[in-house]
């Protein structure tokens, strides 16, 4: 496990290729995303490493339902009793009341790679978990220092990014974009609607934030919004 301190009491928790984020500035700890499946122990160890007990984890915000982001949700809710926050379009998938959508039905690549990626647990089965709070675009949540919800559809229909107003603005991007060898749109193979995903990147470019934390790739620290605006210009070309 790699636990990275981004700001005091704000940590990245990396499992293989995916990041989740622990916000521990306040008494009630918030987790943004919950990592690859069957790794709840990683989060429990991360909590103990920062001298907190599982019961102090009070909130889990999900950017989207993909199992590399919602993987340990049921187990972590069980261990901590945390409330879950997600967009209404993701909530029924997380609860298991509607089947897991195949990410990009048009992707030939996905059809070819299905036997392999199915096994990588990116698209694997998700243990049903509760969603206690359905959140809307623009909503300010009473957790994590007033996290602001930004609906960023495209990668999935109910994908959200969340903006923390502290520290000059810290944007938790989820899979709305990645930062692997520079800013990039999300992986086509696992993205429902790429045109919509690019519109969502434009929407993120209009926000004010100094730092951006990604589901995949390193943290962008300092003038991260300027980097997003350059990226938006590049997408338009
Ligand atoms: Zn995803
Ligand atoms: Zn992902």
C-alpha cells in the first residue's frame, strides 16, 4: 500500500493503478472512492497508520460505480458504519438493484479484451452496498470541509467530481480525466460517452482549484486549473 500525504491530514491511498483519498482534517473522516475489490484491509491499515479507528470513518463519497472505485464499499460500510454519498444515476447500480452496465457497448476493443478485463476486476461483480445520500450537481455536502458536487457525466452517467474549497481548492477528479503522462480523457474502452466526457472536462476547466487528485495518475499540485484549461484548449483542436 502507498499512503501519500497530499496536504496535512489529506492522503492518497493507492492500490495498484487506482487512487482513493482519505480526508482526515475533521473529526468525521471522509473517504473519496473505495479502491479495487477485496482490499478493504488496505483502507483499515491506512486508517490505523494515521492513528484512527474504522469507526471514525463516517462518510464515503463515490465518484462512480466502477469496481476499481467502489470495490470495498460494502466491506468498509460493514467495518465502519460510514454513510455513502453518490449520484442518483450511480446509486441503483451500487445498491445492486439494476445490473452493472457494460461500460462502452460500442467498443470493439472491449469486446476483444472482455475475457481478460473481466478478470482484472475493473468490471467485475460489485458487492451490493447502501447509498444513504443521493447528491446533485452543485450541491455542497456537509462533509470534508464542504465538498461541492460537480456532475461530470460521460465516463459513466452519474459520475461526479468533488471540489474541496480548502487549500486553494482541491478537485477530486475521479475518472473524469486521468493524469498518466499528462492530462488525458478517460480510457475510451471504459467510457460510456466520450463526447459527453469531454464536455465534462470543459466544465471542470471552469472551476477554481490549485490541486487535482485523480483516480488514475499522480496528483497535480499548484495551478492545476490552469493545466486543465490548457487541456481543454488542446481537446478543442
Ligand atoms: Zn471508471
Ligand atoms: Zn477508474
